[in-house]
């Protein structure tokens, strides 16, 4: 089996690397620390604007929406190269990977015309309003309500762990419009709507990354409904399938692992114990990459998303965990201010098993849907 990239793909990767080398500033590593900070958010709009001008922001999108009709492999290569240097697109990777494509599939013509062009130009940041204090990976238990009153929806509730909410222009909001799983709906909510309060949550993973968002009698027109009432479960499954294979964290983990090994070699500290542990972490990064390649291959062939996405997701979580454990054990001084990029990777790895669905949930899905193991009788 041939695992190498063809000449066109290699040329695209080389073009991306040249663009990155030319457009990342000398102080990028300090900016990369905390992708939700004001500094990084401002930079990401400038960077994504230049990516768009170069035809490199959404090449896998249809030409109608500013893309080049490139295949899913182009999206994968783009994401790999961006994550390998610390993701200079910031929160806009969500627009590129799944919000834009989801709008193309489920959005009304009005919603598409309003929201997709600014994404294609790299001008806008979105946030995802899914998790709640008592409804993390269990989306069906959410409590935020959107009650229809004539030609408006009135929203009340609370979201938590919402990435980029402090700088987002629009929220992809999951809310309850009726009881039960079939009563979940999605609204596209401008973040400057009266009644929305955003509070930053201090955390170990960096300044400005996550937030609590409160909704108090927030009113939006019925045209903010995305899809139809009760369609959220179908849309959310599509969203998560795109998201889980669209964040190649293993690319950053592999780059940081190599960086740590280089430092240890310079200091004469890359001994037998470190070699074995580094090899296991590197193998995990490669396994995650190959699992993700399998998902991209399925997507290119038009196959529906399946449980393989959970396998790829858990493989990536494992790769990040092993890489950061190696750094913690053998180069702890890097996490005490000695290397900003290694510290940033360590902080991101902390949440790798939570974002896009907790790792434990992925293991349950792997057991029941991929391995088809029987459930224990109650």
C-alpha cells in the first residue's frame, strides 16, 4: 500500500510551509500561548485574511463559496501544517472545518449569504454553545431553552467551557425547544444580542480560552433557527463527525516531541529510558495520523461517518497524552517557563480528552458501535 503523498499534494504542503514561514511573526511563539487571548484573536483575523487572499484558507470548499473545489486531503494537509506550528488560525479553524460546511448543508439561503462569505474572507470568529454545567458530553440533557413567541425565540440558560466566546461574533447554539431528544434545536445567535453575558473562566490551559455564557431573555427572530425545530441531533452528529477528524492535534504533539528530544540530546540527557518513552509517544502520533487518514479517505469516497471517527479521536488523545507525559518527565523545566511552545502544548493536551466529546464517551462508542460488544444487562 502506498502511503506517500502525490506530487500535487507535496506541492500544496510546500506552498503552505512557505506561506507560514513568511507570515508568522518573530514573536509568534508568545502569541501562540493562549489561542483565545485578545492578541491571538486579533492576529488570527489578520493571518486568515492573508490565507484567504492566497487561496489557502478554504481550498476544500466549493468555488461558489470562495474555495477551489479541492478534495478532503487538501483540508487534512492544511490542518496538519497549521496545527504543527500551533494553529495560527485560532478559533477560525472551526469555521473552516465544520461550521462553514454545515451551513452549506443545512442553512437557509439567507443564512448562507449572511455568514459564509465572511468566513471565506477570514473575518469572523464563531463559538460553539453546546456544553452546560450539567450537560457536557450528554447533549440530550441540556437545559438552555429557546421558547417561541410569535416571530421570535426567547432564550434563557447557561453554557460553559465555551471556547473563544469572548471574541466570537456568532454562536452556534444548541437549545431546547421541546421535551426529549427530538426537542433540541440549533440557533445562529449574534453574540452582541442584548441579554448575553460572557465570563472568562480562569484555567490551566491558557488565558482567554474558555468561558461561561449566560442567556437572560435573549430575543432573536425565528430566522435564526438553523435547519428545522428538532433537527439538532442530526446536525450535531454531522458537526461532531467533521470536528473530531478535523483537528490533527497529533501534528503539534509530534512536533513538540521532536523539539523536546532535540533539547535533551543537546544536554546529553537522552538516555535509554527516555528513548523508549519517546518511541512509544512517536508511534502513538503516527497511529493517530493513520487513523485520521482513514477517516479522510472515507470522506473523499463519500462514505457516511461511522464509529471510526471515535477511534481516530481516541488515538489522537492518546498521542497527546503520551507526548506531554514524556515532556513532563524528562524536560520539566520547559513547563516552568523554559519553553513557551512546550508549555502551550502541555496546556492544550490537558483538554484533549474533553473537547469534541470526552474520551470516556468515545470509548463507549468504540465498544458498542465499532467493536459491537454487548452491553451489560441491567
